[in-house]
């Protein structure tokens, strides 16, 4: 069976050829073909109002604005440009730099930066955080530092370094969180909140994971990286370490530097793409429905 592919640029352009087609898409995604009018209370079809980004109730003329409450509200940037940048985000593995958006659209860097960050925010919203694992399933957990210099394997870190904790279901989805340190009280609550009971949990032998065995019925198994042990039978954290490697390559190659303040948005972006790696044809469609009311 042929593996589904992401839409090509030509297919995307055919679907959204005009500003009008982009606004119509927003209207139908957020309100449907019919909905109850907030003013007259009747089920109504809403018709396009010329010269405005609005639609009017067929009964009373009350207007709704599909862009209200979205990043497109009161923006002077054409919707087609916004949609094109969303397409770029969904058609690359390594992310999109604001400088690249600035060059391709001919907008200011400030505008390009805002567009990219708003899209990342909605990628995180669209991704959600479905629980991982469950009986007969395996979740790998690990932490990594992004940026700066590490002070050994202790709890401290320097400069602009940010600590990120991750949980990845074997051959499945990943959830990441920025955490303040590597202590048990900072890491394990994320496991119990996002990993279902009776899951087999794999980790390295960091002391913060001690005591995980039996919590929520977990089966905890670990590998000893200090002894150069990276797999023992099926016990490994190589999957999540591969995600960290891709994340760091992308940040270093595309963005050069990401501040700790904005790192959660970038993590949401990379989670979104990773969790849809086996169904790339759904990426752009799901992102474009993240603006529902």
C-alpha cells in the first residue's frame, strides 16, 4: 500500500488560490454552513459581506468575523500569506526561521517573527496531550539540556541552558515539558500526569527515577549509560534520544538559538510534526482547524 504523502505546494495553491478562499475556509471551520445567530437566535446561513472580513445572518443581518480571536484578527498581512507560512511549517522537518519568512513574503522581520510564533502556539493547541502508554505498552522517559554548557550530570546548569523532560510511547507520540531541574519532584509528577497506569516505563539510571516502580502500577526498567549500556534486550531510551538529536540539529541549523522563554512553543511545534510523522497528509488540515471557536 502506498504511504500517504503531504500535499504539494501546487495542491495547496489550488486549494487556496485567493484571499476569499482563505476567509471562506476560516468561516466554515469555525462556524459551519449554518449556526444559531447570537442576535436573533435563529438557525441561519451567513452570507459574505463585501469590503469586510465578515459574514451576515440571513435573517437579521448580524455580522460575524471569522478572523476574530485568531492570529489573523486586525492583521494587515494577507490571509494567503498566513496560510502559506502554515504550509511551510507542515512541509519541513527542521522548522522555519523567521528570517526565511521575511525573505519569502517581503514582510518586516517583526511581522515574520510574530507569524511564526503564533503558528507554533496553534500547533501546540492542535496537538493536544493525549495520555501515553497503558497495559502492554512501553514509554521511554528522558531529560536533556537545550543550549549553553552543562555542569556535569548534576542538577545545575549555566547561562541560557534550559532543561527539557520528555515522555515517548514506543513507536508512538511524544510529550515534552520545560522543567526547572532534574530532581524527582520536578520530573515524576509529569510521568504520573501523562502516562497511563500499568505502563512499562524505560529510563536511564538517573536517581530521580528511583521509586517509580509500582507507582500507578508501572513496571520500571532502566539502562546504565555510565557503563556504556544503551540497550538491554528491548529495554532502551534510544527512541526519545533520537528525538532530542533531531530537535537539537533543527534548532542549531535553522534557528541558531532559542531562548528559554519561547522554547515551549518550539517544543510544541516539533511535537506536532513528530506525532504526525506517519500521516503527513493530515498536518496542514489539522493545523487549519485549530482555530475553532
